[in-house]
């Protein structure tokens, strides 16, 4: 597999993590609104551990969640990328695509822009056959991003997240998928439109 260290879009740089990213990432992960579809906010120490874990994932797999930087300002606005799914479920083993953005950067198309670049890297450079994405069934904003980047939903794929307790409000999850073939068909259709 190719080692993908950096991606670029018209407005964004998806790059490797720097130690100097910690204050901004910690602020993002401590925001209750940003983290409302996760079990809890993260402390500064947990955000530091997250950065280290993401660096390790890049070392092991050649890809991961990139630091998401705005080109115009150099500001770290979140993370986007590809990860090996870290739990067992009917659809695993699998590679997931995900994102997390600072609240002031919501509803500006950044998540879709970055995720589109990550999908392309997954299929073109890494040669993945399929990429999945999942979230709590109540997380409609993330589901809109999944739909915007061409991922498909089948209610038969709904699952209960194994790392959350029975009865937890985030326990029910939806799963979206896109295969390399579907992605290539979408690219061809967009090119001819």
C-alpha cells in the first residue's frame, strides 16, 4: 500500500499531526456540541493520546485521520480520514471514513470536501474495495455528509455499537458504504455531467 502523508483540496490541507496541534484539537474535542454524538468529551490528555494513536495508525497502515487545516488561515479545524475499524461487527474488518470539525466551521462544506479527497485516496492510492462510515442513528448532520459523498445506506446494516452499553442513547448506529466500483461510476457520471 502507498503511504499517503498529505492530501490537498481547493480550500484544505489534510496533513500529518504536529505537536502544536494539541491546543486546537483539545478545544474541539472538549466542545460538548462537537462531541454530542460521542460518548463523552475528551480531556487535553485524551486528545494528546488521540494524536499519538493517529500517528501510530499512519505508521502501521500508511493512512489515518489527517489534521484538517484551512489553507487561507492555517487554522486547524478538525480531522478527516480513513481508519481501520477498531471493533468487531457484522461489517468488519473494514476501513471507515470519518470527520470531526470545530463548530465554527460547520455548514460550510469542509467535511464533504475533505471526505471526498479521503475517499479518492482510499480507492485510487490504497486500492480499497470498500469504505464504510457509521454514526449514531440520531446524527443527521454526519449522515448528510455520507450521502453527499455518494455513500449508500441499507437499513439492514443498522447495528448496535459494541462499545456502548445497552440502553445508551447512542447505542443504535447506522452504516453507510461505498464500493470502489460505485465510486468510479459516480466519478464517471460527474465527469460527463
